[in-house]
């Protein structure tokens, strides 16, 4: 039996302090929370504080990535959603993005938030929890969203 761990070159460069490490954006907090996964609703603004080891972080895209759930070689939960960048202040290390508009785009649940720079490098992600806060406050399951 043989197992391997794949490390993309950009991740190795950032981890080993390579030339691209200074430009990798690092999430410092999401909506003021550092460690906890904040609960956020749909079509809401997220405020993200970020930085970089060398102070040269340039954010060009923000994405949400759903955790994997593979069975028998098929991942039925594979999902990447790019968020709309509303405000960006690289000098202050602060940005605001709009969350997906509805559960039809990203079903409720946990997602990793990633900041991506112009070289397509990204640092460690931060968990957020998308919840459906519409109507009577009941959370819709992905099945209910598909049927609705």
C-alpha cells in the first residue's frame, strides 16, 4: 500500500517562506470573530480582516468551498461559490463581500472562506456557517430547497 500527500507548489512556497509568501492573504477575523464559525445569512455582508506576513496582500477574489463528502469515488457535495467583492481597503486589511443570494446557490451549512490573490495563491481558510434566516426562522434542508 502506498499513500501520498499532495502539496500544491503555491502552498509550499507560502509555507516555506518563499518569494510568494509575502503576497498570500491571511484571514484574521470574519465579522469580528477570530476562531468561531460565525453564523451568517443569505444576501448579507461579511466583513473580513486580512493581512499577509510581508504586508503585501492583494485580494482579487473570495470564495466559499463546501466540505467534501465523498462515497464510492463520487463527491455529491462538491461546491465552490465565488462571492461578490463589495469593498476592499488593502491598506487597512479590510474587505466586505456579499454572501450567496439563496440556498439554491449554496445550501445551508459549513463552508471554508478563502481569500485569493492575483497569482491564484490562497492562505488558510476560515469556517463560516450559512444559515437561512428568512421567513419563520426555520432552516431549510438541501432537500427542501431542491423541492421548493
